[in-house]
């Protein structure tokens, strides 16, 4: 069984430029499914990639897994 805590916060979607590694925020405050759908809606590009990541990292946004 995994001991990892479950993330309960929101996600943000970023555009990361491949050469400079500059990050540009596209959207914040999304659910996991909304963030994934938004990332998948962007076309592939050689100059940048669109990713999503956790918006918060404080302990209050993580809960113990239910057994």
C-alpha cells in the first residue's frame, strides 16, 4: 500500500518555452480533469509545451489516504 498523501487543492496550467524555460501561466484554480482537458486542447509545438501542476504545496492541501 502507498503511504503518499492525497492532493486536494487546485491545479494551474502553464506554457513552458523549450529554449528559455520561461513559464507563462495560462489558467489557475482548475480541477484535475479541467487542467488535463485544457492541456490536451493545445496543439503540439516545437517551441513550447503546455503542462499542468499543483497550484499549492502547503500541508493543508494534502490528506491521508482512506483505507
